[in-house]
């Protein structure tokens, strides 16, 4: 219970604190439905809404479906498409079309055979409307989930690095693009779903001073 209260209180304190010039307080919500259907056919369906500028506007909207195969228990290889619409603080809207490919598998299991540490490697091809060059980006994600009660509540943490493989005409620079770190809890919602609220720190690496976003993040995961 103390862990649960801490996970809820920390984002609330961050929202109440004033943001600096290179910081922003944001709220991200998302739904991810994934799993094997009809044998080893693996489906991934995702939608996200990100509220930026002190959670004052819908800054980004993402739809990200994919399909592929389950090639081992808790291991899949999929390919999909993402539509990303972003609104700047000045109201400028950009639209991005993003084919992507991903391999996901369990790195570590507990005694019951359930994944405790999961790895996800994703390659994206980013195409922004009005620009000519395609940006290639590699994302490496590692997640740990440790049970803290018999009722299925977990302590959850993940880290994800974003690496641009080339420089583009829409502002992407070759090298480290951003890094995300999340701490929170996983709460079961029925037999096939869980919600993971918590705090996400997003560090965006730029030519000048880096930007840090403090994010109250909550994602609903549904097993198909």
C-alpha cells in the first residue's frame, strides 16, 4: 500500500510544481491490446493520447497497429504502421507515417515460468508529410515487473533508448534521440487486462539545451 501511494503521489507533486523553460509537465494515456490469435498469428493494437504544455492541450495522437507471429512462448516478431499527429505549442500540426518492425521476448522468468524481465527491439521508418527524407530510428526497451502482492499487483519499471540512424530534413540528428525511464505499478483489471500508472521521465537530446518532460503516464494493457 505504501508503494501504491508513493507511485500516485509523486506524479501529483510534479504536476503541481512549475515547469522550467526546458521542462514540461505532461499526461500520457494509452491502450495496448496484444496477443496470439488463431494459433501463432500475433496482433498488436495501440492507441495513445498525449497531453502537453502543462497538460493544457492534446499535443500528440498515435495509432499503431501491427501483426506477425509468435515464434516461442512470450516471444513475437511483428511489423506494423503508426500514424502520429503532433501539435506544437504554437498550434502547428505535423503528420507522420511510420512503418515499424519489432521483436519482443522474455529475458528472465520467475519460478512459475512467467516473464519478469522483457526485451523489445523496434526499428522505425519515419516519414513526415512535407519532408522528403525518411528517418530511421532504433528503439531498445527493457521492462521489469515484480509481484508485490498475491493479488497480482506488480512494481513496474522500464527504460527505453531511442537512437537515430541518420539525419533528416525534419530535424532528426544521427545519434541518441531521447531516453525514457518509467516507474510505477501494475494493477490487474479482470482476468485479461492490467493498468500501469506511474511517472515517466523523458529526456530529449537537442543541439542546444536538452529538454526534460515529466509525464504522468497510464497505460491499459489487454491480452488477446
